[in-house]
């Protein structure tokens, strides 16, 4: 498997970023929803600190992914109707925006609350804005709504990939799976 993308499939670096970011977002989202289950206030503080650090990791990996994509070609789209290509590109662009905005909104919310933001207890990051307790509720809601919008788009993204894999029987999903082999003559292509 190539590190770089080819005309037909994503390279191992792009796959690493895709799957690592996806797993971190899903895991951190579930973790964020479960923080109220913490047994005591200190445990909740520790879980919240871990949630923030994972979010910052997603942001850093996302920035590296964008940089990698900028310097690396993108595989050609699989054959499909134009409206599907347009819909897929719209979903991808919106996913990219949300993957950046979700951790940034968390960082902004943390700044509004006036708490220090540590990255895995190694160093503090600066506040993005001055503390403003009156805006706390609003920015918590923004962060949460961005998460649910991301979940909705992930359902569309996964549903589209499964539709291509199971119904269209093309290589759309296979070319992003870590160890999958491409079909030689998928149903949508002419030999």
C-alpha cells in the first residue's frame, strides 16, 4: 500500500487520518455525553480534561490532514450520477468544516467559562476570548448542536459509503478501507 494517494485509491497516510479522526470523534462524542455519569466531581473534572485533550488532538490531526491533502492528489471519483458527486462533495466539505468547528467551539466555550485549557496535563493553551459567564449557556449549546449536526452528517456519509459498497458494488468504500483490495471491474465501470 502506498503512503500517497493514487488515481484510484487513498494512500495509507490519508486512511490513517480518516480513521483515526473518525474514531476519536465518535469516542469523544460518546465520552462527552457520558460525563454526567461520573461518580464524583473530581472524576468529572478529570473526564472533562480528557474530553478537551482528545478534542484538541482531533483539531491537530485535522490540520495535518488538510495539509497532507493540499500536497497530495485526490483519487478520481468513482462513476456515478452528477447529483451524487455534488451531494458527496457537499457532505465532505461540511464534514471538514464541522471537524474543525467542533473542537474550536469547545475551546471557545472553555475560554468563555474562564478555565485553563490543558493538553493532556502537559501544557496550557491560550484562551481564545475573555471570560464571559453570561455567554456560557449559549456557547455550550453551540458546541452541542455542532456535535449533533456532525452526527447527522456522519450518518449520511456512512450511509452513502454503504450504498456504494452494497448496492452499487463499486470501490468507493474499499478505497478508504485500510486493507481492502479494489474490485477489478466494479459494477459501475466498463472493462
